[in-house]
């Protein structure tokens, strides 16, 4: 099943994002990610959208918790929701 992981950064935590980015991207590349990218505000990264394939919601939540960004305390909020591909 596909799950959308929607994350919003804590205000003022762009340095945390930049310092952790290499580990985050390596994590994405090592797991069943369908698509991923940052949200932008005024041209600066401020959150993430990742669509990941996992067997169930619990596994998707565990995947999100394993993200190096999460471990670094970057996110103010994280939402994991079942997602259905219609186009693309």
C-alpha cells in the first residue's frame, strides 16, 4: 500500500535540515520510496512530502520514525496517511 508522509519543519531549523540532508537522502534511496521532495516557503525548504510503499499504516509510521530528519528533531509535525495513486 502507498502512504503519504507529510512533515513540517520546526521554525528556524533549516540548519538541522541541511546538516542531516545527506543521511536523509541515503535513507530514502535505501527504502521503497515512490516519490519525495521538500516543501518550500520563500525558496527555502520547510518540510517534506514522501510517498512510500509499506504493507500497512504501522509499518509506514515506523518508516517515518526511522527517517534521519525525525531522529534529528527537525519536524514540528508528521502525518502518515494512506494514499491512492490516480495519475502518474
